[in-house]
């Protein structure tokens, strides 16, 4: 079966998803998550379990947003390649948690945590390539951050 072409409705939904990212609280949440580079499942879980904190709310908002967007693609509501063309932030967020994902899921007791993103990225050649490249980018950034922290 030939994959469907992107439609004007796909473009409208992409633009709507982009517009939602500009909402003031979401922008703060994204700024925080983009700077958060957990080095272990423990570090992520401390934040994920810090109920009532802004940081906890920010992480929940961003990861649930991206997992919801991935679900739209997986369910056929949004063209996959069109979405992946502009989903670098989603891949970056996922890549930072990827090394600890199995442990996070186990310890949280939530086997489906980020499953839509994972499924989306692993089901196409372009998704796997984006994830591989972003995992390397995150590794390099994490190493640079460690060196800077040591002075």
C-alpha cells in the first residue's frame, strides 16, 4: 500500500501543534525540559515525583504533549513524515530519557510511558535515523555539560 500524501489538513494540524507550543506556560515548560539532562533514572524520577513543583508540572506537560502528538500520527490523524520533519524537539526530549526508559517505566509502574513516541520513532527508517543521530547529540551535549560543571 502506497503511503498517503500530506494534505492541507495535515499542514493545518502541524501549525496548530506549533501554535500550542507558544502558549506561555508551555513555553516555560519547554525551556525547562530543554535544559534538563538527567544522568540517571533516579534523577528523572526525583523530578517526576516532586508533586506540586513547577518542574514536575513542566516535565509532565512536555512529555504528555509530545506523546499525544505522536499518538495523532500513529492513529492516522497526521501525516507521519510531515510530522517528523518538524519534531526535532520531541526526538530530543525522548533521547534524553531513552537510556533510562526501561528503568523509569518499571519503577513508575507505567509500561506505556512515552510508548507512542518510541513506537513512532522506531517504525520508520527516518524515525530511527533521527533517534540515532539525536542520541549521539545528547551524549555529546551531556559530556560537555559534565566538563563545564567540573570547571
